[in-house]
C-alpha cells in the first residue's frame, strides 16, 4: 500500500494543482510581452511533468515500456481535455483546443525524453560530455 501511494500520490497532487489553477477566474499577468508565452509555456511544462509522473507510477505496475508509455500519454491527454472542458464552467475562463495541443507538446516531449533516456540506459551508452 505504501508503494502504491508513493507512486500515485504525486500525480494526483499534480492533477489537483492543475485543477486549482484552472479554477481561478484570472491568473496573474507577467510584464510586457512575456504574459502569453509564459502562460502557454506553462501548459507544456505542466503536462510534461504530469506525463513523467504517470510514467513513474505505471512502471510500478507494468514491465512493458510500450504499455506504460501508451497509458501515460492517454491518461495525460484525457486529463488535458477534461481540464479545458472544466475551464468552460469557470467565470472569466474558456476552454481552448490550442491549449490542448500545447499540453500535447509537453506530453509527447516527456514521453520522447523518457524513451531516449531508457534506450540509452539499456544500450549502455553514456551521456555525452558537457
């Protein structure tokens, strides 16, 4: 039970944070031209983190990496769509397919990063010198 909580509590907390931010009628604005890029960039980051947390959680249940990645991508994408739908009920907010696409960029990015990292570990390749 402790391992189950240790794996699934972080993505559940992260989902709660995403939900709480989405429930705000307005969000603070960044100065000058940075507001829109920062807000849209946060979609990418938030869903990359969520996908990574799902990957970590599912690896506690399944050994098949393809199954883990597919489940993580699907779950993160479903949450992204449901979050945008949720925003349609928040005064001052609206759902946007553009935001779902940005969420998808984070989802795919985290999945590819994970695949590349695990592929390197399996092949015994070391990290390039920095």
